[in-house]
C-alpha cells in the first residue's frame, strides 16, 4: 500500500479510492468513489466542486489514437476476425488475416486500477493536462480501410461513456460496412455499462478482452490496488452472452505472468473458473516485461509459461495461447 501511495501521489492522483461519508459518489467503476469537496476521484477525471460532481462531457475525453495495420499484436489476434478471418464474411473482409486494413487503436489516459507493473504508465502524466479530445475528432480517422476499433489504455472503464458514444456514432457512419467494436479492459466497469459494451461488440463482431490479473483477491490488491471481485463477476456475466454469437469469440481472457507473483497455482485457479463458465473461451497467457515500479523483476521464464499453458489445458480450456513469446527467457 505504501508503494501504491507513492506511485500515485507522484502524479497528483488520490492514493486510494476516496470514501468520504459526505462526498459525492461516482458509480462508473468498481471503486465507486465518494469524493470529498475540492478533491478528485481515483481516476483523476471527476472532481467535487462546491458539492457538484464535475465530469467529462459524454463526447469529450482524455485519449490518443493511431491507425494500427492489421493483423496486429492484439491480445485476441489468434482468434479474432482481424487475425484469422473468424466470422467471415459477416464480420471480416477476408477469410484469413485482414492485410491491408487497419485497427483504430484508442488509448484512454485514465484507469480504475493502479498496476505496479503497468507498461503504459506514462498516461498518468496526461491526466491533469487541460487538453481533451472530442468524439468527432476521433472519428475523422475512420477511413474506408478501418475495420475495427479497439479501446484500451489505461482502461476504457473510467471513460466508458465516451467510448460508448463514439462506438454508436462509428457504427452509424460505417453502416453496411464491417466495423468491429472491441474492448481491452480490467473488467471493473459498472454492470449497466458492461451490458452496453456487450451489445455493441455482439452486433459488430467485436470482442471484450478481460485482463484477469490474479485469482487471489489479496494478491490482486497488492498488484493493482483494487479488488478483483467486480472483474470476476463481470466476466461471468459477459460469458452468458457467448451463445448469442459463438464465432467470432465474444469474450476473451488474458493473464500477465508476473514472475514471483502470478504462478502456476494462480493460472490454474483462473483457468478452472473460466472453464466452469465455458470451455471454449479463449485464454491467453502473456509474457511479462519489467515496467514502472516492478522494473527490477526478470522476464517470464519459458518454464513458467509452458507450465501455466499445460495447467490451463488440464483445467479444461480448449483454446489456450502464449503471447509475446519473444520475451520468454
């Protein structure tokens, strides 16, 4: 907790989710901050000013974006339409990898977690800068060759209202064309918003990529500063929709193999949980690279990666993959 506090106050962010009894409550994500007057919520986007919650407008946000040539290094690239043609011709332009097309990669500069190994920690430097972007400006990048939008960060949860509005407008502008809506998230968003995310991904052929960082709640809090209960509950809820569109996969899970923390036992428990919901859910094990306040850790070993792969398969999952193999040592 001391390390979490240090890592956040360095950027002017609240060390922990505020819980003032007289504060204004925000219900966007799992933290459900009760923000005292004159202070910000955990994500740094919402402030209590004179008893009023000041929040970004639905069409404005702190974000950046770029066009990423397909197929790209996506968490779901081994099962998604962009990487495999899954869902062709309804949800993919080609029966194989979508060469010649692009993903509009949207990076949100805020997060509901505080991962001590965050590889994108630089976004914290942008949170309190006055500049914000609009939905209309973002969608200027929707060229005819863009076949999917993927929201990540940071995390989409803190700015989900912007993401939902942008997605609806993008689907309207690209009506009659392939336009997949995908989310890469820690799964901490309010259930009501998750339902809207699922609906947009279902109809467009997109997927929701849940980053299940740990199984043990204490370990999860140590690594991210926040409980994983909402993540697991939301993952279970999202899995109920899989039967509505088996292909391409609606729900994908991933776990970063943090040396010394995320071990075979953690992966086994996560895999058993996923398999108990649906054994067809794709599960990707990601190799770790040292970053942020855990930059003194080693890379993930080949032994750990392949032991975790074996235990995930033994747990009953039929579609397991190891990502970032080039980082294994």
